[in-house]
């Protein structure tokens, strides 16, 4: 997924780089903030007026920096996602319009419109999360590890013994969930395609008394999607 994201973000290199830089700066300042607060408290405990004044200035500057760069990060990531969604929607629609006629004969209208709405949203929605969470947590891990090692390498080593199993379990769940979520959205697309066909040809459906058949077909797709969603919920809760 990360490789595909890089391909999608290639036309938005400038906006993406600006957003990534803002995220990195925000996280570096946020991680160092507790260290500055600890130095401020130590200066207060030892009653060192000169160090206390210097630490107050550093602490206040960090707070202002975090506030400013947090706002810049939020704005830049939102702009990047808006441009990305627009470009992806235009590219997808152009690809759908350039298919052979046989493709439209075998595809339901609802499935195609679902690709432009639900599926496109689900494909692009994790990207801001990756920028705000994955990159931010990576920077936090690197800077936080440096700060922790300089403070106490023994406690840092102890914390990694607990993080390793959590990282392995999270990776295993992510691979499993990505597979079943793809099936879930496929069933939702099928249900939307069934509904679009039924509503678009409602006179034919009514004249043949086939409303119950259409309802059964729609309910079947949604029930399959619901069962997969429940399975994913159990896995996420576990």
C-alpha cells in the first residue's frame, strides 16, 4: 500500500514534502517538550534562578512552536488530501470511460459509481492517517528513543522487550484485516449495483412482481458484508 501511495502522491510532490516536513517538526518539538518540562522542574527544585529563567524561555518557545506547527500540519495535510482525492477521482473516471463496450455490458452501473465514491474514499482515506500517525509515530520513536537512551539506557532496553510482541501482533492483524475488508467492500459494491439496477428499472421490476427478488438479492449482499464486518470487529477487539 505504501508503494501505491507514493505513486499517487508523485504529482503532489511539493504539497506532500511540505506536509511531511511540518509533521516532522511538530513531532520533534512535541517529543522534546516533556524533556524541557523536566529540566524546568529540576531547576526549580535546586533553586537555580539562572537555569530556571533559561528553561522557562525554552519551554515557552516549544509550546508556541508546537501550536504553530500543529496548525500548519493540519492545514497542509488537508490540502494535500483534497488535491489527491481530486486527481485520483479524475484519473479513475477517465479510466472507466476508456474501457471497451463489453466492459460496460458485464458491469452494473451501481458498481461503477461505487468505485468512484465508496471505494475511492476508502482507498485514499488512510493516506492522511499515514502521514499524521505513521510518519509522526516514526519520528516520535526515533527522537523519543534518543532522549530515553541519553537519560537511562537500561529502562529503554526494558521497554523494547514489551514493544516487540505488540508490533508483531499488530502486523499480523493488519495483514489479515486488509484481506477481509477488501471482500467487505466488494459485497457493498455489489449491493449498491443491485439497488441501482432495480431502481433504474423499477417499472420492469414492478410489472414482473420481482420486488421480493430484488430485496432478497440486496439483503444477501449486505448480510455477507455484515458478517465480514463482525468478523473484523472480533479480530480488532482481540
